[in-house]
């Protein structure tokens, strides 16, 4: 097991399913020399419809396992889990913890032109008020939030286009467009996989903010600040992907969204 302060140790990332793979993809693009240990909690996901207390319990369970594997950083690649467990995680673990809410809020606050930001997310994220709390530091910004639970269902099924998805998107997003938001935070890491339909419905004048991209930038910053970036001379990184549910179901969908970096997917019980 590697030391948590070892630059060669992997970055531990988790989500309730495949949504967090958007963060993995962004990390692989920005930090191609860094090894990743990813857990998709597919046996208990999605987290979005669950009570916050239950999400907190599941998230801490997964993070305990990741820290036990010697990761040098934890990335909560799930908005629902970020809303439920961030403070606990930063007190519980010695390794740095990066999540997806604050990076997206900072980017949206810089991007908005009219001061009206929309946030779409799971029911758990919207109910928690995590984004409203994060935007409180910028009182000049008005926030309109909306839960879009069926978006996760489409992504987990591998559906990113089609008439049914377009109809659902109009139902969720037309009120946001009519309200006049000029910046829309994709407050669920599944949603960047639906950027095409979301952008089509919202129009070209609305800036989309991906929590996945902004989180990857935060990971880079924290690793650099703590001298934990892996050497460019190090050997090719080895990535591990695990699922708490059926790896045979998770693997093909994960490869579709991330690419060939995902090889064999193991069952998460292998590292319990």
C-alpha cells in the first residue's frame, strides 16, 4: 500500500454510478500521468433520490475503502455526496478532499453576465441547498434551481439523444430559459454527458458550467500546492475501476463514456 503522501499513489474517485466518469475523463485529459482508482457504487446508486443521511453513510463507507488503499487524494465526484458529506470527509481523512460544488460555483460566478444562474441537479442536491449556500458568498447572484432526476436514468442507460430525452429536457429546462438564466450549472456529474441536448434546449446564449471540468482543475491545483504531482518521468500510470454492483454491466457503459483507459472492471468487494 502506498503512502498517502506519496506522489505515485493513485487519486481516489467515487460516484454512485457512471456520472463520476466525467470527472475521470477530465482528469485524464489534464493529468495524464496520474493513476486513478475509481469506485462506482452501482449497487446502491443512484444517490439522488435517497435521504441525505443515507447518502452520507454510503459515501463515508466508500471513502474509507479508498483511503485504506492508500490514495493520495479523495475526489467526491458526485454532487449528492458532496452536499451530504464534504465537511465530515475533510475532518475524517488526512488526505486532501476535492468535491464538485465549489469549483462549479466559482466558475459560474465569473461567467454570468446578468447575475442570474441556474442550477440543475438531483433531488438530493437541490433539496440540500448546497448550491444556494455556496453562492451566498456572492449575494448579487440570483440562483434558480431545478431537480432533473430522469437525466440520471437516461445516462445510466447509455441514452444521450432521442425524442424522449428531448421531450424530458424541454420539460425541465424551458422554465429555466424563460426565467432568463444566462449561466447553467450542470450540478450532477452525469449531466455533462447530456451537454448536446441541454445546450440545444437552452440556446447558444446560455453558458454551461461543467462541475467535472472545474473539479479536475481543482485537483490539479491541490496536487501542485501540496507537491503531490507525479513525476513526468514515472512509468505509465495504472488505473483501476471498480463497481459495487455488476462489473459486467458497468464496464461497457464506462468504456463508452471514458474510452480505452478503462480495461477490466473489478467488483468493489475485492478491496473491502
